[in-house]
């Protein structure tokens, strides 16, 4: 996969901070991947990350 651009999209606000999703575009036929990064770190467990990811995907 060759990444050609990173698009900054709206963040998901939580009490501890904003989870900032970044959309990675690529030149192949694969769909763009949506990755969540956060600063400061707001996810305390893998389970919490899955829940946040689910709620974020529902909004999109």
C-alpha cells in the first residue's frame, strides 16, 4: 500500500481529550483506512478502544 496523503478529519471529543482520527489515502483499490490517534492518550484498555471505535464508526 502506498500512502499518498493524510487527511485530517474532525476529532471525537471525550472527557479526557480529543481522539483525532486520521484518514490515510492510498493509490491501490483498497478503501482508505481510518486510524484513531489521541493526545493526550485517552484509551485505558483494549476493550475501551473497541467501544470508542464502534461509536466513532456509527457516527461516520
